[in-house]
């Protein structure tokens, strides 16, 4: 039994040497790697597509505000009519008829606005995907031209790396 334990521990120690040697290889290779850094925020801010995304986002907000304002206006008119019913200035049947009409208008208006806003949001998402692909393609292209092995976001780098942000901005389509 003692021989098996001794043999197992000798084999275990023997296995540790090749493992530790192989673990040090990536560290040695990393010292030779050429690393690039990009300021992703600056790249996005300079992109024409990002500016279009910002404008599209503002358009969505404007549409949503317009819907809320129009709905509030109709609800206020309904409230005023209800007060007329209470004062006896309007018949209840006429009020209920107007109320149904306004409710239908509000529902139709909301449906139309939701469809429009939905289409706008779909376009925004498509532009985001296009922007991400354009940035990735530009980074890969610049990195290949400069012989870089790795490119990371500048915000996570404390020290080192070759800044290729300006080159990536120039490589973007429709800057």
C-alpha cells in the first residue's frame, strides 16, 4: 500500500512540472503580443450613424409626448363635459355618446402611435446592429494593418497599448 501512495505522489509531482511549464507559455507569448486600444465612446460619438440614432431616439420621444398630450387634451374635454352633465347643461345620453367617441379616438390614436413608434424602434435597433458591425469591421481592419494581436477598450486599460482610435474613426464608413 505504501508503494502505491509513494508512486502516486511521484506521478503527481511529475505531472505538475509539464503543467506549470505550459501555463507560463501564454504569459511569455503575451509579452510579445502587440496590443491596441480604442476609445469606443469617442468612436461612437464621431459616427454619423450614432448621430442618426440620437435623432431617431428624440423622434420617438417626441411621438410619445405628442400621444400623451393629445390623450390628456381629450380626457380634459371629457371631464369638462361630465361637469356639464352634473350642472344639467348637457344630457347624460349625449355625454355617454361623446365619451364612447372619445374613447375610440384615444384607442385609435394610441394604436397608430404605437405602430409608428414600433417601426421607429425597429429602425433604431437595425441602425445599432449596423453601427456595431461597422465599428467591429473597422477595428479589425486597422488592427490587421498595424499587426496588432489584440485590441481592447481603452476604458479597461490602465497602462500601455497602442491607441488606434483615430485610425478606426477614419476607417468607419459614412463618418
